C-alpha cells in the first residue's frame, strides 16, 4: 500500500466523522458527557473532541520528529 492508498482509504471515515461532529449543537458540546470508567474520567463532549484533536497533533509532531532525526524530507504541514 502507498500513502496515497492509505489517504484514499481513510477519507470516507474522516468525512463521516467531520459530518457527524457538525451535527452537535453548542449546547450538546457542554451538556453531553463522556465517561471512561477504565480511566475514571468524565468529560463533556466538547472537551473530549478537543482532546482527540490534540492527541492527533501530538502524534503528528512525534512522527515529524522521527523523520527529522532520520534526515528525511518532511511535509510542511504546520504552515
């Protein structure tokens, strides 16, 4: 598989997720709670969605760091 294949495969799932997130009202983001009993966490939906985005950004940064360490060309994704 190539990177293009992976992006093509993931695209419908990404679109579905973004479309779903847009169905929430501002009230939903503060009223709906997510409970993760295995971690003892209770967060409202808005906070949880922000943490998801933050988590992905952290891993993107880690991956770019690995590419930098290996002296491999990196995409300019932060500009």
